[in-house]
C-alpha cells in the first residue's frame, strides 16, 4: 500500500493540475465571458431562448410550457433534448440574463469537457499527459464552435470510452449499468450525437476484441447489452421522438448520407491537425497495444464516415448525420496524441526535455487549428449584438412568432447560391429536423434554387414570414453579375440569376430593405401577420411530393395549396368540395376502399382528379400499386426515352423524357456542379380507359398519361387522370415549358364554374395564445380557413363547444367553417399517446430488470467475515 505522505502528495499534485486546467481554459475564454450580447451559433440561440421561454412561462403560469411560439411557428417542447433546457434554465435563474446564460453555459460545457477528459486520462497516464490531453480536447474546434448544444452530449464521450474499456477488460455488471446510464444521458442531451457515441463504442469494442486475445466474447455481448439498456432507459423520450415525430420531419437516409459539411482538405486544414494523426500513429506503433490500435482504427473510420457524400458510404450505415462522426475522430486522435507524451517510462533530463518540447509544439499547433474556425478570444460578436439590438430598437416585434435573425426565430432564407457566392458554408435550410413545419423551409430553398419564386412567395405568405435575411456580401456579387455576368461560371450565373429573380418578386410583394450592414441585408414586410387566412386556392395537392407539383403549377400562375398529410382519407368529402382540382402525388391511404370511394365521389361531383403513382405508399401485401382499377408499373431509364402519342392526343404534348440534370454540391462547401441523373425512375400504367402518351419497352406497351372513367349518376361519367414519367419532378428540374403547360392543362379544371375566389368571412375577438386560440367569425357560406400555426395531432378544435376536425394543410392547421356566426376555440392537449404509454411501461420494466441482479447479489453474497 502506498504511504500516506505520497498519497497526499499525489492528491495535491492532482489538485494543482486541475487548478491550472481551470485557470487556463477560463483565461482562453475570458473575452467570451465578458463580451455583452448573445453568443454566436444557431443551436445556442435557439435553445437558450426556448429555455428562457420555459422559465418565464413557469414563473407566470406555474406550469411547464408545452410550445415555444418563437421557434419555427410553434415548436413542441417535448421533442427537444430534455437534458439541455434544465441546464440553461438554472443558469438563467441565477444570472437573470439569457444572453449571458447562453455564453456561460457554453464556457461551462467546455470546462466540463476538459475535466471529464482529465478524469479519463488520469486513470491511465501521468499528470503532464493528462493536462495536455484535457486542454487539447477543451479547445478542439468540434467542441467549442457550432456544436455548443451538441457539446453537452460530447461530455459523455470520454466517459463512455472509459466505461467501455472497463466493461471489456473486467466484465463487471456495475460497469454495464454505468455505461448504459452514460449512453442514455448522451441521447437525452442530443439524440443524434448519442447515437454516434453508441455506434462508436460498439465499433471500438469489436476492434478491441479483434486485436486482443484477452477480451472475452461474453464481455462484448455485455457491451451490446449496455447499448440496448441505454435505449430502453430513455425510451420515454426516444420512442415518441422517433415513431411520432420522426415520421413528420426526420430526413431520409439518403438525405442524411449527403448531409456532411466536410472534405478531407477542410478537415485536415481546420478541424484535426495532421500532426495529431501522425503522433497518434506513432503512439500505436510505439507500444502496439490492442486498445490503442483499436482506437486508432476507429478514429480513421470515423474520419472517413464524417465525409458523408464525399465518400462512398453505404446507406445502411448512414442512419445518422455523417458530419457528427468527426467528434469521435477528434476524440480518438487527441487521446492517442496525449498518450504519446507519457513520462511514466521516461528517464533522463534530455528525453524529458524533448517530450516537453514536443508537447508544447503539439499544443500550439492545436490552438492554431482552433483559431481556424473562430478565434477563441472573439467568439462573441459585438457587431452581431449591435445588429440585433438595432433591429429591436427599430421595429415592434410583438406581432406573433416572426422574429429577425436566425432560423429559429422565424424563417430566414440563406439559399444555397449565397453560400457559393460568399463562401458562407452554413445553410439554415438544413436545420429542419426539429419542427413540424421544417420541411416547408427546405422546400422554400428548393423553390428558389430552381427558379420557382412564385411558390416561394406563396409559402412565405402562409408561414407569416416578415423577415428575409441574406448575406451582405451577395450585394457585391450582384453588382458584378449585373456588370459582367461572364465573371461567373455558367452554373453560378444561372443560380445568381435565380436569386435576383426571387429578390425582385420579394420586392413586388412589398418586402423592403430595412437594414444593410457589413454582414447582413434584411428585407422586411411592414404588415401585420394574418394568422387566420381564408383559403382562396382552388387546387389542392396531397402527398409527400406536393411542393414539387405546386411549384410547377405556380410557374403558369396556377397557385395550389398543399395538403401535407400523406393519406387521402385524412381529408373528407366536405373539405375536398371546396376545391375544383385535386392532385395526388406521393400519396397513401389508411383504408384503400374508403380512399377510392372518396375520390370517386369527388370526381362525380365535378372535381378534377390527377394522380401520379410516383412515391405511392401502397399496401404491404401489394407487389404493384393498384388504385381505382389502375396498376402502376415502375420503370427506370438510363437514356432519353421517346414517347408515342395516341391518335386523339392534342398537339402540345411532350413526346420525350430526357435524363434531367441535378445540382450537386461536390465538396459540401458550395462547389456546385450540374450532373445528369444516373437513372430516371418513374411510373407507367396499365388498366386505363383512355391513353394520351404511351411507352414501349421490350415489346410491352404501357401508358404514361391517360385517364380512368368514373361512372356517375344517370349515365354521366368523369375522368380521373393518371400522369406517369415523373413529369412533375422532370418539369421542376428542367423548366421545360411544354411539360409545364401540359401539366397545367391536365390539372386545371375548366369544366366547372369557378368557385367564389374571395369567400366572404370576417373574424373578430381573436385571442391567439401559444397553447390556445379563440376567435369569432361570420361567414356567408362554408369556408376553408388556414390557421397559421403548426399542425400537431395534439391540437383540438371546437365549434360552439362541439369538436370539429383539424386538417393538415401547408403543415399548418386548417378548418372547414360552416356558414353563419360561430365561435371557435382551439386547445393544445398533450395526452399520453399509446407510444408514450408503452415507452413509460418499458422504462419501469427495464429499471426492474436491471435492479434484480443487484438485489439478488446483495441477498446471496456471503458476508466477508463468515
């Protein structure tokens, strides 16, 4: 046993090292702590202001807020990572200043990261090595730049790594429980980062077992069990988030695979110094330990995965955002770099001096690398703060949820071509996974990028956007473009032209420049927000691809409104009758017979129906989609396809499907290029009663465009039109005027008398609270209205005390109001869904299961003295 004096000496040395670490990190971030104004970072601002709202709401109403009205048109707080808000709220209550609380939270997380790394390294290395690694981790760019809310989850990465080693090497049940608890906390801090940490620990464990004959396979199975227990422990949050909310707004696997901001050059230049990788490799070959080898290979793999679309990553392992893997790579390389400077086996002044010098060089290079992102002494921007303060002083911003600056206070448009023109790599449009209206924001970017400004303006109207923010540097490119377009590449010319066209439409819609500074140009529409809007459009589009069809039709000034529920039978006939035309594109149904009957009744009543089977959500037992007696036949082409017109077809019909071009970001940093699709997928049809366009493949003729007769009363019939060839998306990408005109003619219902374009309805006594809405109205006839707040199944609506249906339109809420004078009341009622009930019971069950071994061990464990 170590003598008490040496033990005391070791404790004092550790305390001194900790003091040095805390003082050093605090000194580095001193300007951050004492610069007034909000801290930089979309994540930071969004979470701090939501936390402020929760705290103020509690103080005023003595209950927990359910909705943040300032975040993307009402954000349901239950879907936010639950660990971050209490952390911020406590500091806000102590400081009474949300800007300072946000800054302080960031600094505390950086310091906590350093302390956690100190603990992990100290368990294995000497104090100098531990101090070096802790400082490098605290100042790593991935910890203290845009990842500030993610950084709370990163605190658990070193601890999870330490417990994983303990579990693999010793196999203790207590280590399994601790690891499960740590992984669960990382998921509660940030689900995506938590999933990366979990996947990384499994990969690391597999590699460790592979390289070490001393690790038992049973211990690896215990590691897998810890992952399962971690998921189960947080199932009360995770299951509703994934199964309920994820269906609404989560990105697809292919989108996630492409959602990376990194290239090899950028990573090595700005994130991970090359010297870290080289020294890590030296640490591996120096000792040839299985643990270090496994960690080094994991770090290389994580580096590779972080490249996302810039590396051929299989879709099967890209269920999480690739860029998040850079956290694992950074941690691994820093851990190994620190381990290379180990004095335990060092003797002699010369060797010690060389190692100290090497450590200082590595630390200086690490600090230089950190400076590449944001200078650590200038993380708070007085210019940004003064900009926001100037706006707050200039405008009355209390007319609802719309707020200036940053996507999380409304919608600000930083479309992709601005990134190319200015070198600004961040894109608010990517930040849409946390709100039900998030997809609408991404669609607005698509509309602008492909020159469908009419649709973008229409979407902005329904979302009640009053502020559109752009980078001021674009002004210089705009002036250069107007003087000499040839100064830009052809693609960039086109994209800048699209941006200018949109700005022109924006100005025509009464948006005016109200602020123009060094960093920002702000467009503002000086009108009050209209949160209850009569729906005037006479074309309704239902399905996952509704925005594409709406954008195409808007090019010919046929404005449509989008029913954003995928399922047709979520809408009833009374609601559909308000529209002359109905488009189904990327649709599905709960009950096929009910959906077919609904469409038939609508068509018999004079409504014009146009259907595209592309992306149809068919029944699980169906091989091919089959609807209204028509079968969809999936096709793929790699070369242009010629189509055959039927004898009675009109002349203005496209007779060729050309492989379209798509805009691709080659590096993830605004290096755009147009490339043709490798293949073009679309639907053709069999079972139609009449055909307009056909294709012939392998001597099999199928229809591309045609109709199905729907028999009505007294021998009358109506036509339901089927469009194949994926013509909507093709026209969206190519702007083929002939295709767009043809589609408009198919959709536009000229066989019925136009319905009233301006429903006579007046509203009064409006009280619009975050969790309740009340208003009175007087209508001369039944009128559909849009309630411009985010749709959620937890909203309930009552007409004169009787519950009525809420429809999902534009990802907002819509009501079908009967004529007369009535009162409407809407309430947000957060009941426990079946998923929430089952997940809660699962939590209780898992806690009991995990506790049983500990209880049994306590009962049957023999006393030491017996």
